[in-house]
C-alpha cells in the first residue's frame, strides 16, 4: 500500500484529481503466478524489473510454492 506524503505538486492539479489518480492506481488488478522453483521466481522478478514494473509482491505459501503478484 502506498503511503501519502505531504508535498506540493508542481502541476495545476487540484486535490480531488490527485486522490482520483491515487485510488485509480490502487484498484488496478494484480497479475499472479504460482511458482515452485526459486530460480523461476528470480527470473520472473528480473523480467518484471526490466519491464519497469515497480509494484511487486512475493509470498511464500504453506505448500512450499511461491505466489508472485505484480501490477503495472
């Protein structure tokens, strides 16, 4: 989840537009992939970084697999 930082935007946007952009981004759907091999996880994370995907989550599941989530 993003934290809101008190700063002055350099654009002419008003606060209503800023909040609309924040909530629109927060509601984008997550892409998910379940992987069983840590090498595959590392490879996919590397690809996501190259593609410029900055929002990623990696979860270890109780069955020993890894759930990798990202959104653009």
